[in-house]
C-alpha cells in the first residue's frame, strides 16, 4: 500500500492491526496468534539539506530509500500454561517455531567466535523477511516487553535472555549512495 502522509500511514497501520488474528487463551484474553511486521519504506528524491556531503544531482538521480521494519512478535507459548488445544495449539506451535528460528539466527549473528558460521535465514518466513535488518547494513533495536507478575517469571527471564542475545549483534551500517 502506498501512503503519502502520516495520517494515511497510521490508518494503514491500524487496518493491519485490526486484521491481526487474536484469540483467548488461559493466559491472555486477546492473545495475538501471529507475529506482525509493518514495513515502512521511505523514498526521497530531494537533497538532504542537513547533509552537505550529498550532491543534489546524485541524490535526485539515485534517490534515497530508508526501510523500517516494525515487528511485534507474538509471545512464546507454553501449552501447559495457555491450556491451548486444537487450532490455538497449532497457532502456538507456529509462533514458537518462528521464535526459535529467529533466536537461532540472533545467536549465530551474536556469536563472535564463529564469524564464518552459516546464518540460516531460510528456516522461517520471519527470519527471511528480517534478514536485511538483522545481519545486514542496518541499525537494529529490540524492545522487550516483560511482565512484573511472579506468575510470569519464566517467560520474563526467557524474554530477557532473548533480548540479551540480540544485544550481541554488531552491525556496521554505512550509507549506500550510487
């Protein structure tokens, strides 16, 4: 979908959010049943007036594109706690498989001892979509949402470990201008 203003961008984001599948589990009455990715590509053709190093003609000819992936990962699901069965159980399994694949990619990227190690982005749609944001020429920021409740201490610790592994990824982004 092409958008031309902040208002249309926010409307599109809201429409996507409204279409996202949710269902009740024993842990959450409106549990998201999938991961969500909102990709925002901004294409510019005017000279960046704050950057005198960019020549106006080259910026106009090549354009400048910036891409943002805003990702909302569904929480990992323990079937014992969610009491999920049937379709909810299958959705939980798919959520966990995506998180596992992403965790494996994050671990491989953050492991400095094996720089030649193959990074398997092909294990899930999630990791394929996020490949250029995770190990590419980009800045990556992860915000971890955790619960203060004692009941969720295992999930909170797991989320914090996941975020700590992501923190170890070191990209060196550079501006690509043809």
